[in-house]
C-alpha cells in the first residue's frame, strides 16, 4: 500500500508490538516485554514561581518496558 508515494506496512497490533520489542532489544538486550505505549506524549514541568504546570515543547513517544537489570543507554536519554 502506498499513500503520497510512501510505503505503509499493513501490520496488526501484535506484529507491531513484536517489531517494536525487537528494535528496543537491539538498543538494550535486557528488555523482555513492552508493557504499554503511547503514540503522542506531552511533557509538563512544574513552575515553582507560578505554582502551576507548564507544557514543555517536548513531544515524544512513550514506551514502558520490563526487563532484567534495565539501564537507559546514554544515547536514548531525552534532551531538549
């Protein structure tokens, strides 16, 4: 299938989760399972001076995973 000249894979939910797990395991081989994902996440910071939450400009995908001795690789840490 293609849309605007781009190839769009036809994957069911299980296949997508398995593919994502494989990619995560290349980065960190201790990942055993994906517990939950969110396609669109906005991060907020608490402004102490104003006593309120403020939306940051950071927009990412969130993946919560499970595994033995998990450590976040330095190249995967979020930067602004």
